[in-house]
C-alpha cells in the first residue's frame, strides 16, 4: 500500500486548495469526497443561481491565495463558479476519489490509516476539510454504520422494503419520492418511515405530497418511537441496522423489546446535520468547552477545537481547516497562550487555511528528511 504525504478529507474549496498546493510543492496526496461531484457541500447548500462573493474579511491583507479557486469579482452565479473550479481540477489533473466517505483515522507510530466506506489508506498527515455540515449521528454502536443519507437514485430501492429514518421534511420528501417511484413501477414492497419520537414535523407542502401518495395507494408504514440500536454484520456478511420499535415493561426491571432488522443498503437516514464537534471528539482531538470566563464570542457550552497557527490539532499530523473550524476555534499561540479565534465561514479562509496547512506539512517533511 502506498503511503501518501497527505490524506485530504473533503473536496470543497478547502480540500481542493490543499490538493493544488500539495501538487505545487511536490507532495503526494489522496483526496476523498463523499459526494458525487467536487464541491458537493456547496452544491447541496447553495440555492440555484446564487451569486458567489469573493469576500475577503476585514483585517486580512493577503489576496486570494489560489487564483483558480477565487470567485469572480463580478459575483458570478454558483453554476459558473463550479464550472471554473471543475476546469481547474481537470487542468491540474487532480485525482478525486468521489463517493468515498471518510470514517475514521487509526494512528500507527509515524503514520495514519484512514478508513473510508470503500478502502483503507496510509498517510503521514491528514487534513480534515469536511466543512461544517456533518450528518447527524444515528447513535448506534456496532461494526456496521454505512447508511445512505439521501435519495440519489430511487430506482435502487425497487423490489425491497426500505426504511427511511427521520421526522422532518427531508425524510418525508424521501418517503414521498420513493413511494411515487415504487408505484410507477408496480412495486408493492413497503416503505417504513421511522422516527424516534411520536410526532413528525413537516411543512404543509411536503405533507400534501405525502398525503397524496398515501391516498394514491403508496405502501407506507409509519413507525413512531423507532430507535436505531445496533449496526451489525450478520452471518451472511450483510450489514444490517436493528431498530427497536416497541418497549414493554414486564415488571421487576425486565423489559420486552420488539424490533426490526434491515439491510443497511435499504436504509436511508435523514437525521439532519450537526457541527463537527462530535466527530472531532470521536477522533480524539482536543476541544475546549466554552464557559463564561473562557469564551467571549461563542455561547457557553460550545465546543471549540484547539489548533496551532498552522491548523494542526492536538494530534500531531492531523490538521483541520475551513468550514470545519468555523465560526470560532481556539488558537494555541506560540508561547502557549490560548485565544478564542474568530474564523468566518468563507471560501477565502478555507483556501487560505488549506494552503497554510500543506506548507506546514511540506516543511515538516523536509525537516524530517
Ligand atoms: C448558502 C450559503 C451561501 C454562501 N455564500 C458564500 C459566498 O458568497 N462567499 C463565500 O466566500 N462563502 C460563502 N459561503 C460559505 C462557503 O461556502 C464556505 O465557507 C466554504 O464552502 C467552506 O469550504 P470547505 O472546503 O471548508 O467546506 P465545504 O465547502 O463544506 O466542503 C466540504 C466537503 O467535504 C465533503 N465531506 C464532508 N464529510 C465528508 C466525509 N466524511 N468524507 C468525505 N468527504 C466529506 C462534503 O461533501 C464537501 O464537498 C456560503 C455558505 C452557504 C451555506
């Protein structure tokens, strides 16, 4: 297995800046993106036609660090910005591993093993450029975790019962779209719609689409109080998700649990997004919890990642940049002084952080050799 100088997680402006800089400095890298396209985070969150502003925050004196990633000063629409960036990726021949989701990092002496949904890679450094929209955790334990987060292709779910998890608009929308596709194909297999609470919260328009599906004969079964419990691999090697659907108290501290088990490939979890703090915690990266005395900008209870001026985390060799560390982090100043550092979620910062982290990795590499 090759050992890369850097494993870059996320192909947004931050991750792409890392790749371009790494190429320029002659470092080897692997770039992992969970979406179907580069910039998937932006594609998923910007409205169509939105203008992209090349904002440089007040107090910043440097120009945009990488021209290819700078939005046009005329505030071009998002579609044009994406085409320009895609052309640059082609120009630099940047290899991007699309549809490959980063899952974990295992530290092994002077290097890391990066675990994804498809493979494992070895690298001396890791840059976390996964932005700020990290999918909500299903809260399950066990060895099987891979579940779809949205409905890319409804046809993939034809012919098999499917479980959609979540109590909001995104889940309702997936249920309605899938039901429509199944009806059109004459597929009577059930769509189970599970939510851990009793009440579902959906907007009128979404509720109307869903009601229409039910009236037109969509085979939808609602599971209230459905709690995802365990991800496991069964004896046939199939990854499965077990959900608890009922809990009955039979006295003397004994409970009777009823549940269902679905192949993970037939589960779609629309459980919203959260900031990256829980993920940083799972990776063992040191964060500070804000209290009134410690933080002036962030709310009490917010967890802030600790970073050196080069964006290195408390784990030597692991860096975090861009949206993932916005809007605030804790800067470890050279002399060991900690400072709550404002960091606007802007393309400019994502690109600048990426370039700086890669320069630090290059410097470290040359001092090691
Ligand atoms: C509606 C909206 C409008 C905005 N308008 C502007 C603007 O006009 N100008 C401006 O400067 N900024 C704007 N921003 C902010 C700007 O988009 C962000 O600052 C920038 O995208 C951050 O870049 P990033 O690379 O850090 O993260 P992202 O762009 O979020 O990229 C992260 C990438 O990582 C991928 N990823 C996530 N998790 C994983 C994983 N586990 N494995 C593999 N890949 C993963 C995601 O799919 C994504 O492609 C806007 C933001 C929003 C939401």
